């Protein structure tokens, strides 16, 4: 079929193809930004039914969404979305949830949905560079929480800011596991150097304060939720991701210890 596009809505799309494409746009956005698999499947199905679908089947794991929809007029569509990277963006999740509720409650037009999806993709809760001071303050606060003094807090502040820089410039260039490994190695190395230069600084506390920024707590919590909801494949894959991230953290710090000759 030759399909031309006008204002982002494809000319020649059947009703089934159109509503499933838009529903998958919403589901893909939710999955990319940290939504649970069960919530993604439920949202896609609800949107399709709100637009008149007779039968909807949706299957999702963390890296792909498969869906099929049948309409009362006999048209049907089956589509798949490949998810290459996921993260956590609660602001975009809230916008997507609001959009799905509006579709289900008010049956808003597909053209408006398409425009709002584009706006959500471009939306930012805060400027990307805000992550640098936020990471710095969080790492410093954790260092103090775990018993550190002024010197440990200042070193953790610097390392936390460096985490923000790494996250800002490495995202999209290297995968998340490699980014975690680099961050852990840099944190361990700088903690050791700071302990040697400052004398009284406790490298262990600095490490604990900075490692808290790398621990995949949200990912592990989401994995447990998927497992408890019966999504064993998705929950198992997310659990494996969280375990691998934890191993990269440990390996990064061990590598820094090896470089510094056990000075940590």
C-alpha cells in the first residue's frame, strides 16, 4: 500500500491501523520512560476499546510491544514496536497517563492525540543541566547521612556533579551498563585520591554516598511489581537488568581499587 502522510496522520491508513498506531505510540512512551509492563498493556487495550475496537490483544516485555486489534467493520491490524532503551521519567509518564485518560473519557480525535504525543516527546520537566547540581547535592547529602563530615561531603559533592556530567554526555553514546561501570570506576578512583590527599577523609563513606546514585532501586522495584502481577518474563528480564547494573557498580569500584593498589 502506498501511504502518504499529511499532518502526521497517514492518508490510506485503515481505522484499525490508525488507532493501533496511536495506542502503541502511547504505550511505547510509557515503556521507554519507566512504566510497568502490565500498565502498558492495559493502557494500549483501553485506548483501542475506547475508539471502538471489538477485540484487542497486547503482549509486551521490556524491549518489544506486540498488539493486534479487530474493528466492528471487519478491519484489523497487527503492529509491533521495538524498544531499544528505557529509563525513568515520571513527568512524561504523568503526561502520557493524562492523555490515555482523556482518550478513554472524552474520545478525543486522533489528530489531537497525534499532536499531543509529539508535544510529550519534546516535553522536559527541567533543563538537562539541572541533573548536575541535583546529583552533586544528593551524593553529598548521602555522605553526611552515612556519617561523613565536611571533607567527605565536599568530595561527594564533586563526584556527584561528575556523575551528572557523565550521565548528560554519555546517554545515547554508550549503553547504560557501560555508563554505570565508568561512573563507579571514576567514583572509586576519586574517593581513593581524596582520602590520600586530605588525610582524614574516609573513602568508604564517600563511596557509600556516591554509590547510592547508581543503585538501580527503581528498576528493581518495578521488576518486583511485574513479577507480583504475573508478568514473569518482563519481571525476570528487569530483575536481570538490575542485577547486571549492580555487578557493574561492584566491578567499577573493584577496578578502581586495583588501579590504586588497594589504597581504598
